[in-house]
């Protein structure tokens, strides 16, 4: 894991078991990065730049609700791991809002727009936006029922 000082860390937690943080999975968020450390004997360190995050999903099972935890699924535009999970974390709704705000802030700061991600993240079996826009006017050129772009 990169050398991060305590002043840089905006949020940190561990994966919980029931409501106890007995786990070798640690999460940290700074202004522009998300760090995940997993393992005891073999430790894996993942670092994700926040501006590469495309979308979030939060899930809470009945057991997680009883224990006050939840899981945040993070979908990214990276080649290594397209979906990250922050499993069984406390105050998951607050963390979800924090991450969402940080992603928007860092995208605005770096002037990153969503169009840079859309073509590469097209679902299988569906043409990406570049294929739908033949004359580069940012307007969908497909005029059949399969076109569901809203630009």
C-alpha cells in the first residue's frame, strides 16, 4: 500500500464479521484514491483512482441490517478489476455518499467527463456509443428500436 499519512485518510474501516471488525481486509479512502488491503499470509494491495469509478451499488442483506453493516459494489473503468466490493462495512450509506461526492469532485478537478468511459464500458451485445455516432456530432445516428441512447 502506498505511504498514506493519517491526515490524508478521509475514511477507513475493516471488513466486519457480524458487528466485529475481525478481518484482514482493510479499506482506506483519500481525496483521490481508494485502497484495499486483503490477506494475512499473502497480502494483496489494490489502489484505485477515484476518477475511474463509474458507478456504485449498495446492498444490505437482512443479516447486515441486523448488524448495522452493508456492502458497496464499485464499478470502475480499469483493466485489472472492474468491480470492487467494500464488504460488511459500518455506515455504508454514509460511505457511499462520501465516495460519490469525492468521485464527482476529483472528476471536476481533473476535467474528466463521462464520455471517456462510455465506449469502453458498453455491455456485451450492444453497440457502443462511437458505433452509434457515425458523423461525430454527439448525436445517435441509429434510428431503430435498439437505440436507447439519450444524447
